[in-house]
C-alpha cells in the first residue's frame, strides 16, 4: 500500500478545489500526490471545498484529511483485485454554507495559485442547449443581489477574485475539470458574464490576470457504498470513513498555461497538450456518449450496473457499432490515437466487473449531459447526411427511461435539476411514437435548435416504438 512520504504538516495550500466529491479525490488529487512525491515541492496541498453537503468534510476531518483510493479491476482469471493508496495532499476541508467567510478567505489567500472545480454540469448555472448563463437561476439572482455572500460557485469565484484584486494580489488559474465542452473556457465565459454585471473593472482584471486552461479528464469513479467502506477498511487495517473507488485507467490532457505555476502533474499521468479541445471531443463523445446510452438502456431494462449491462451481448454489440460507425467518424484525427484501439480499450473499461458502476448514477442529470455527449455528434452527422440510427436509440432510451419504471416493474426517481419540467413534458406527451418524438424535440433546454428536425424525430420515433413494443434487449438485438 502506498502512503504519503512527505511532511504533510509543511504543505501549503496552493490549490483550492470546489466540489470535493469522489471524482477529484481519485483524479487530480492522485496526480498532485504523485507530483509531491516526485518533486518535494510542498506548495501544492489541497483545500477541498464542498458547496452543499458536509458529509465529505465530516468524514475526512477526523482522519486529518487522509483517505484511501482503491483501484479495482479483475485479473486474467476474472478474480477481483484492488490496490490501495492513502492520499495525503488534502490538508483542509471546508463547507461553504457552514462557513462562507472561511471559503472566501481561502480562495483569496496569497498562497492560493489554482482554483479547480468539479461541480458537475449543473453547478455552472448554464443553459445546456446554448451555453449562456442562466440569469434567472435562484443562486445567480441571489449572487447579483448580495455578491459578498455568494451561493453559486461562480459567485464565490467572482467575490474572491474581487478580494484578491483589492488586496493587490496576482492572478491565479481557474481550472474546470468537469465534462463540459471547452470546460475552462466555458467557465471563463460564465464568470466574465457575471463579473461584468457586478463590476466591469473586475471582469477586465480577471481577463488580464487569470488563466483558464481547458482539459480532458478521464477516470471512472463509481459512488462508494457502505459495503465498499467495510471492504477497504478491512484491507487497510483501520477505519477509513470515506474511501474512493476507481478504475486503474487514468487520463488527463491539460493545456499548459497556468497563471501562477502548477504541480508537475505529469508524474501522476497528466499530459500537457497545446490544445485540449480535440481530446475533450473524443472523450465526451466516446466515453460519456456511450456511458449515457448504456445508462438509459440499462436503467430502463433493469440492469443495475454498467458491467452487467455489457454482459448482454446485444447491448455490447450496439455500443461497439455506435462508437465505430456513428461516433468515431465525427472525430478529428489525433497524433498517436487509433480509434479502433481506443474503442476496444473503452469497452474493456466498461466491462470492469470490480467497479459495480450503477447505471442509475450515470443516468442522473440527463438534461445537463445529453447536449455535449450525443447531440453534437447528431448535428454533425445530420449536416453530412449520415445515418444516426444508433444515436437516436440512445436518445429514445432517455425518453423511455423518463417513465420512471423499468422492465421489471421497479420504480425509480428521476434525478435531474429539471425533473419538474421533465415530468410536465412527459404528462403532455402524445401516445403516437412520431408525435411523442416531435414533442420531446421541443424540450428546448436539451434539443435547442433541433426542435423541428424531422430526420431526428423520425429516427427517434422508430427507436421509441421498438423500445415500447419489444423492450430493451430485443430492440437492441434487431438494431442494425
Ligand atoms: C459518467 C462520468 O456519471 C457520468 O455521467 O459518464 O462520470 C464518467 O464515468 C467519467 O467522465 C469517466 O471519465
């Protein structure tokens, strides 16, 4: 088992991370830990901030911020195995609603050089279809009225950067690690829109002094269960209240422009690239696009985990064909990247039997995810007059899944920030499959300018009719 080999008490807090969920603890924190070990540069401790819930702080503070990353897969005999690493670079944990002043102070501290974010798609208060700031979002409305007591992540950033500017401190790097297209540029656009309204001089200062490198992050990190806590704690020989699980695979392609330095993350597997955009498109369309299709088809069928879903041969063949025939042809060529190899490796990652990654976990927040995962590919293929049969089945699976009941009769809740609007739209949906497909294309936050797209409506209608009539497995089996 790996453990910190540097003096934790000497760590400075050079990174403040907003959204201290499992993903960042299994990704950027692991790369930071590797950099600390390789270089001994102790400027890069992490302060983890939760914007809503206290659970991570409450679990980690009694164990001084230490936690375990358990990487899991199966050996050549299919036997599950795990490797444990205790990570030490998280030195402070804060919860924004409990102590907003402490969060602002940390963000505005002289030692802070990077503010990174994994706040999920919905945390950006951004309209998913057109990418603009949601001015009517309650948190944004509150942040415009009371900018010194922020609620949204953008509000915290704007306020703390105003404090840095007032103190005469230099600029910092703002680094989004979320699955959004052009993630940090998206963050910059939204932050500048807010800052411009609050104080145009602040927006100018941010533009001049801060940097926003985009990056592609990739690692599958399923939610930790109580059973995982027990298994890891037993293997560790002491209680860890909040371990995180991950696949062994790790990737991070990040643009190298950091306003105030950065850790040598390449020691932990990061790749510094001139432009992250082609890597982001590849990853969002292949990994996340396929993931969402598996999630909706799987959840609707009653297949609880990604590997269990992939165990159904028609689903595996469908995902393979989706990626090979419809997604990969839309992707730019990348040096050293072979789409065949990438696809085969991806299917193997999805089939990892030791992760138990729940389809319902990936299915959440569909309204925030589908545009960048599937609809960019759809638009591109439609313009080029190419078939979208598999993509349409993925989208129809989302609609089918929204009924809230799987094929075994089990009911589940729809976890989405727009759940209310989805329910109202569902209640008003016509029965006929083509009318229903046209109706769903008018759900503007997701489909935007595709509202009247007849080719998409017809493809989705065929898929929807098949799913309703024959169920998931049979529809997949005949979907060529
Ligand atoms: C998943 C991602 O939950 C989801 O929506 O598609 O979290 C996915 O596991 C990661 O992006 C993989 O890098």
